[in-house]
């Protein structure tokens, strides 16, 4: 699994597969998969991570001590 690290605002970091795309507007983010479908829409603040919307099969974990969000999903190979 080849991951990419994305620096977010307020010291947060998103780690996800390199095939996924991240778009941002201020402290709001959208994570898109290889089929251009929204995997997760979320917001980060100084001490908070809030999911606004996510796909039903999204698997992720938050490591609050390090302000890190790690997406565990891997794209399906075709």
C-alpha cells in the first residue's frame, strides 16, 4: 500500500492511498476516490475533526494525540 501524507490546517495530517485526491476550501476538505466519488467530507479545527459526510464503506482512524487521520481503504485493482 502506497500512502501519501497531506498537511492540513491547524497541524492536522491526512494519510491516504496516493490514488485518492484531496480538495480543500479553508478548513473544509473533500477526499475523492479513483472513480471520482466522494469518500469523505470533513472539517478540522484546532482540536477537532468532524466528518460532515462519508461513504458507507469508508474505514479510517483518528490518532488525536498526533492530529492524524489515516484512511485505511485501498483502491480496488482492475
